[in-house]
């Protein structure tokens, strides 16, 4: 296993649209192990392959208190969203130190393959629903700061570039 470097906003590679995973083979399983290690090491609750510069539809998540309930979603597709929406503060390992409000559906249903390639349906609400929507945006090349006003986004961009 290995820690993977995480791309930082405004790296243009974060705007790459991911392709579907073709098969859940040894290469993907090694990537999953590395992504989980990288997510836990960075104290994140979710990580999309896009953020480690692999442009395939794969995300890992753990929203548990104990940090011992890893979830793997491969080729996730949202099949239902609740009409109810809510604004929650979000952060992102690719935009360290920045937290701001984003409106998301409060509940969703998602179909995906798990880490062993089994098809499953996930009904998520609360933090898990927010996290899945945030990570799935990454797979489409979208970073959460793109929901904010241009003024805020530019301020964040400047801050991130200065930090680099
Ligand atoms: Ni993120």
C-alpha cells in the first residue's frame, strides 16, 4: 500500500471527466487500498480517484465515527434524489482549509459496484448523502467551490496559489 499525492485546487486536472471502470481487477483493488490509506491518513471522509489523478469512476468513503466502515463505490449512478434540499458546510482534501455551504439533496439512492465487483444499491441520507454527491461531482470534474459565487471562488483560488 502507498500514500498517493492529492491534487490541489486549482489544478486543471481536477476538471477531468472520469471514464467508467472496465473491470474490478487487481489493479483496481490495489488502487482502492491506496485510496483508503490516503483518505484515512489525510483525515478525510471521502476521496475520488480524480483527486489522485486517476480518471476512472471510483470513490472511497468512510463517514463513521470510528473510521472503520470503508465504503467503495465503482461506476456509481444516482437513481433517485429527494426533492428536499439542504445547505451544509463542505470541505475537500483538494481545497485544504476551506469550508463553505453547498446545497444538496438530503437523501439519494445510488447504484454502484462494491470493492469486489458486486452490484449494490445504497440508500443514503445526511452526511453520507452529502459525501456521495460531493465525491461523484469530482468524477465529473467538478470541485465544490464551483457552487460558490465567482468572488468567493477567486478568493479561494488566490489563497490556494499563494500556499503552493
Ligand atoms: Ni472533495
